[in-house]
């Protein structure tokens, strides 16, 4: 059969056609790659804009107290009223440590565990003692029930003069003896239950728990070390495994020269400046004057509470305190805020306020501005945290994270 040369020539692909086809396929793949990269970039942008916490810098709104004059200056430290070194109730070898420094722990959370081998063996013994006591009690109950039936039969036989009176007396004595043994067996069961409870408590004591909610600031033991509630001597036994601070109990302690203590009184407003943040003024109030003086230093200790706690305030930080004079007038006072926190827009003047880790856009009414500070007539209160130089991507209700200056 002769070949059709024209048909074969029509099926042959020219080099130009092959190149055109390859270029089309390459171009299609390139557009798919560009589209994928653009999609990933858009997703990343949306996540950063709306999903991730926005890093912001905050300052506290100046309290009206900051306008008052100072009657006394003093220095001191941030302290925690609630601080505990956690140890165990029993001596034992640590098998697990379940925390690290800086970890937040809840009340009752397990911090470490001790070797339970001995306590588990004692618990097993007391469990078996309780089981044996209960079986003995059950046996006496069965024997007492049988003795009572025998006593009833002997009474019937004595009434019909079929047995002697001595048989009845023996049955009554047997019943009385078994009743006494039953009472003793019941007491033994109660004792065994108490021992089991003590054994269970000893087993529970091997789990060292946090006494209150706070933050771990010190990790003092490792697995394999021995811990004890009292010092065993020699330096090889730990007396504590961690130090926990209740961050909600932070306050200030300052030593005031006894010659000037008459200028301090309960409830007096103060202005606090931390050495770590010299431009940040924190309002506070005197909550207590310790009623004793230090004979060697001739000082009196004064306790000061923060008007509002902030994560940047850490225990043992150095501070400077200005005790403020009470205002003579009782007229209204207004807070002040830095001009860097003010946002002016078409819908009015607003400020971003941080509350519980989220921002809230609040419309405010401002008064005169001077030296980078503006008087807030409406919308803010002293001590509230506001965002300085707010980023453009900030949205109402967005999560934020605080960053240092």
C-alpha cells in the first residue's frame, strides 16, 4: 500500500511550533508561581495586620496628683507582699521538676514530684490491713448471727424443760462475747481506715504544689537531689525547690527619715519614678506606716501601693518617690496625656487605651496643650495606659503586646 506523503507531512511538527508550545507551557507555569507567591504574601500581610498581637509602647495618663507640689522625696524598692519559698512536707529524692524560671503557675499546680517507692509500699500495707480488718469484722458478724439463733433455740428448749438452764447461760455468754468482739473489730476497721488516710496523705505529699497563683522567680533544685523541710546539714540537702511571687501583691517600701515622718500620712498621694524608666511617672498612694523606727538608721518604713500595676514593674526594682501635698481646693481636676498619644481624624480626636491586653479607641475632648502635654477634659481617667505613637494598622479591639521604650 503506497504511503500518503502529504498526510505524513501534515503530522510533522516544525521547530517553531514546538518552541511556541514550550513557551506557552512555561508562561503558564510562571503565572501560576507568581499567583501562589502573591497569595502567600497577602495571607502573611492579613495575618500580621489582623491576627498577630501588635507591638505598642504605652504610658500612663498623668494623675491629677502630678500637679501637686512635693513635700518629701525618698527612695526605696518594689517588693512583693506575698512571696514564698516552696519546699516539701517530707524528705525525699526529687524525680521530676515541672517548671522553669519565669513560668506562671496556678494555685495547687504540681511543681515537682518525689520518689514514691517507700510511700507506695506503706500505702499497700495499710490497704491490706484494712481489708483484713473488714474480713475479720464480717466473720464476727456471721458468728454473732449464728449465736443469736442458737440463743433463741435454747430459750425455747428451756421453756419446755428440754435442756438445763446452764445451756441457756452459755448461749447468752457467747452472744455477749461476740458482741464485744464485734465492737472491737469495728474499732480496728476505723483505725485501719485512719492509717490508710495517713498513708494516702503521705503519698500526696510527694507532689509539691504551688501554694498560690504567681510567677516562679527562682528554680533551686534539680531531679536527683534530695529535698527536706528542714536542713539536714552538709549542704547536700535542699530545703526549697522554688521561689514564687504573687505579682498582684507588688507594692513599694521606702525608708523615711524619722525627722520628716510627720509629712507622711495614710492615704497620701505620691508620684513614683522607677530607675529603669526615668521618664515614666506612676501614681501611687500611702497604704501604711509601720509603727516602729529603726534605731540604727533612724528611719520609719512606709508602704505605698500602685494605683495601677504594670508588667514593667518588677520586684526589687529601685524607685524614687515624691510625697505630694494635698490640694487645698476641692474643685474638679483633669488628667493630662502626652501629645504623642493623640490621634486626630475626620471623626474627631481619639486616643488608644490598653485594657486587658487589647486596645480600645476612645473619643476624647482636649483642653490646652503645653510642653508636649494635653489636658483631657473628657474621655480619660488618671492612671489609664494609652498607646504612644500608635501604628496605622491598629484596630479597635486588636490584641497588643507591650514593648519597652
